[in-house]
């Protein structure tokens, strides 16, 4: 059970703080209500009052052309343009958008450009702390006086069009993200983009225990691991079932032409094993040479062409087709945009938000896919690691980016969550290496080697993600010193 005092705190929010928040932010963008104001620590006050129209700067737009890198050709219904595959360069530019109060700056800029709304965009990687982050984002929105619940959805459905600037919540979980989305989708520019990644072996085995057949031993009893009977039973089970789970669905057993799962845009990232999972999640192809490398049917290509941002207009948010929360007590999404009948009747393109258009990530992966995924990853506002989510630095960094108090009750450092977890992990070593240590303890290093070999490119990608996370934290610290 999640240990939080959210509801008690919400009932006791200070009306004075709410009024101050409205006064400071009102000029930047519309605040829906007084719901969500929270007591601020006297040592940390967001610099909202220092952000004026003169300070507003358009968010950086990724470069499309680099003369030093090989060009590729985009292929879309006869339309041709150029794009590039940038080499991996993790350096943060000197003129990058500051991390501190990026939320306020981003959406003030969006409104100043006469946009109708923006997005809090969460690229949800399964079994990488996503449910906890969803709960956290709901509190972030509440702090900024934004609710996204079922009554809000009904009001949008039955009421007149909204003519005031709004911030919408969207999760991108069961689809691959086109690696070129940051450069081709106009919604990306109007969004705060967050992603959390996890060590590949830990994530794969967590998925196995959660939904891949390992529920028999969920949760893993750490106390009984010292006993011979329990350990032998678990070792025998894993040595037999993990290889079967890995072979159940994957690039070897399904192709687009056969109509298998890999031929369905929204099924590659479901509750099953997919090799190089996190790499595929960010290395999607919807154009160019990488799409030519994939096995795509004529019907699938027509689908890609129809909804690609180069052809389809995604200029304004479609509020009804974004994500909402079912209740205040559990982080469960209400996403009618994902329901077939609603897609047909109200949300013709499905859920609305950055990168919500078809792209392909099935088939063989190469080192070029690693480069593509890393270049996409660099465009996120915050790249976090599940193993360090509750570290004080990671927590404070995300608080500053999203413009909320570092010491808020809902901050990541203050969360005690066991949602969707198979094992409660207390020490840093357990948080980062529990499943690999488990295989070693049970004498199953062969399984670990198989996973490492089959997910070699994902391991390489994750190494870049770790470096990027460290660079973001380091840059954020320097900004705090200079402030």
C-alpha cells in the first residue's frame, strides 16, 4: 500500500498560497481552479515571478540537417524531404533551455505563440516505475491547479469547446516512438517530455515475474532464498520457464506478412517478452532508410502515410482524446481514446499527443537503431533511471524541471511505493541488481548470458541513457550554483 498523506494535505492547502500561485502564473497560462496548491518550503520558491514575456524563449527545435552525417530520404506518398541520422553526441549545448522552472517557461512560451494547449508527455516504459510516475504526475498537475479526471472528461465531451490554454496529460506506452518525432511532430514542441528507463536485464525479468509466467513466485520471498528447498524449486522453475517465455513471442516467430503480433503497431510493447524492448521503444521508423529496412505490408504503409505529421495536421490538441485519471486513490488511466468505438466516433487518430502516429520497430535491430534511439532520447526534458528514482538528486532535478517544491509530500524522494512491484527492494544494490543477483545466487548465470546476448543492443543503448542522465543532473547542479 502506498504510504502518502495526499488527501489530508489537499484538504489543508493554504488559500493564501493558492491565491499567490494564481497571481504569479495567471499571466503565463490559464489555471483551471484553486485545487492543487501546496505548501512550499521557505528555502525553495519557484521563480515564477521572474518569468516575464521578455524572458520567454521558444523551446529548442532539433536540427534537421547535418552536413557531416549521411543523409537519408523520407518516403511519404510521393512527398520527399531530407532528414539525417545524427551521430551519437551526448554533449548538452551551452545555450540549452534551463532546467529550473522549465515547466513555466515551456508553457508560457507555448501560450505566447497562440497555441491552444500543451502536453505533459510521459513515455511509459513497462516495468520501469511507470505506475509510480503516473501517480506523481497527477500530483504535479494538481499542484499547478490542473485536474484531469472523469468529470473533466465528461465536461469536455458534453460542453462547449474550450477557448483557454490547457495542459493535457498523455502516456505513450504500448507503441513505439518514431525516432524522428521531435523534428517532425509539432506537438513535441508544446510538451514537457519525461521518460524513465531501467537496466534491461532487470526490466525483462521484472516483466517475467509480473506477467510472463513468474506469478507463481510473486513476490519472491527473500527470506526463504536461504532455504535449500525453496531455492531449488525457484531455480528449476526459472531455468525451464524463462527460455520458454523468451521464445513465445519475438522477431523469430512473427512477421508483419503473417499478421503476427510484430505486424501490429500497438502490440510489440505488450505484456510479453520483446527483445531489445527499450531500444525498440525509441527507435521506431515511419520514413527514410530505416523504414525500408523493415518488413511492411502495403496496408501498413498506407496507415503510416495517412497519419504521418508530414501529411496529417496535428496543430491543436484534441482534449477529449488525451488521458485522464479514473480516481484520486489509484493511478489508473481513463483513456477512452484507446477504445475502438471512441477512436472511430470521436478520436479518429486515436489518442492525441506527441508521437501518437504509426511507426515500425519490429524485425532485426542494428547499431544504427541505437544511434536513432539515443538521438530521440536527447530531446526529452528529463531522462531518469528507475534505479535512482528516489535519490535526492533525481527527485530534486525532476521537481525543478516540473516547477514544484522539492520537499512536496508527493516528491519522488518522499514516496514509499510498492505499486506493481514483485519485490520490495530496500538497499541501493537491491534496487539496481536484484534479479541479476538472484540468477547468480541460484546458479543460473546461463540465463543471464542468454538475456545479455539477445539484448546486447539494448544494453548499449542503456549505457548511453545512464551517461545522459548523469550529464543532465550535472548541468542542473551547475545551474543551481549559478542561480
